[in-house]
């Protein structure tokens, strides 16, 4: 069974600047909650482009996990997508898009995913975790770029 997550945040910066922030893989740590113990394992420099592979480690509910994503779409400054090649999901595709809006940028996340454990795991673990993760991400992006509080 597949699920979708859609989330957006308006940031008072040009799309080039917002895309540039995401184009630096090291910034992913800055927008990931500390309770995930997120670490990028791929050595620097990481050249972001279609086909780039990035390895991470996270800790989720007490379990240490390794995660590999591939940048499957790279269209600066409009959008990019990453897809899980190895990790905790059966399938994960995360598209990031950046649209000029009201003198700033509407940064949108669209995620399509499948989880082991189906609907029960989704309801009890995955959906609540994702709500916390994306709320933290929005907060950190607003702190970095400025903009209205939630």
C-alpha cells in the first residue's frame, strides 16, 4: 500500500537561493531533527546531480539504519527528486520543488512511499514521525531564511 505526504513552506528568498541551500547535501543535517541522529556517510564533496548516490545513517525507534538515496531528477532551480535505493521504506520518492511566490519561494515536498508493516505501521509509527520531522524541517528553514512563524 502506498502513501503520500505533501508539505509546503513559504520562504522570503529567491528560488535560486533556496535551491542552492538544498543543493548542498550537508545542509540536510541542519533540517533533520536531532532525535534521528542523522549522519551523512558519503565523503565530501558530494556533487549533486542526477545519478548522485548519498549514504546516510539514522536512528529510528532505537534501531540504527543505513539509507541510500539517488538523485533521480535534477533541474535547478525548479526541482529535484531523491529516491531510496536502500533503507527503511519499501519505496521512497521525495520531490522538492521551488516556485517563485509573493516575492519569495514556495518550497514544496511531495513524498510517495510504501512502508513495511502496512497500514498499522503507517498509522502508529510512520505518519506521526513524518509529521514531527517535517514540522522540524519547516521551523529550521524559517529560522535559516526568515519568514512567518508557523
